[in-house]
């Protein structure tokens, strides 16, 4: 399965409980608490058949949902990669 043409829809949501939004919020909190460095640490959330993955090398306190990778849980192929 290749990266989806509508892949950005996987990470765009106004729901604060959406995995892409949760990862951003958690990374900001973890950074503020000193639990991760600016670009270190890995964070991911599995939601149904998708895995939402925070990128490495991105400032955790500045991360946006559009920075996320999304992987299909069953076949382990990326559905979305950040541009």
C-alpha cells in the first residue's frame, strides 16, 4: 500500500482526542516536564488499524499534527509521510 493521496485527512481533526492531536499535546507536556529533549524521544499511538508516529528530528514543543507519520497496523506500510 502506497502513501494515500488523501493522507492529510488522517491527521487533520478538531477533536482534541484524535491521536495526531494527542501526540502533539503529550510531546509539549513531556518537553515542558523535561522528560524528552527538543528533538529526542519517540512517541506513537495505535488507534484501530492505524499507528500515529511522531517524527524524530522535530522540536517536540513545536510539533503539529501534519508532522505525523501514519502506518497501517496490519501490513506495516506507511499511509502518510510528512512533506
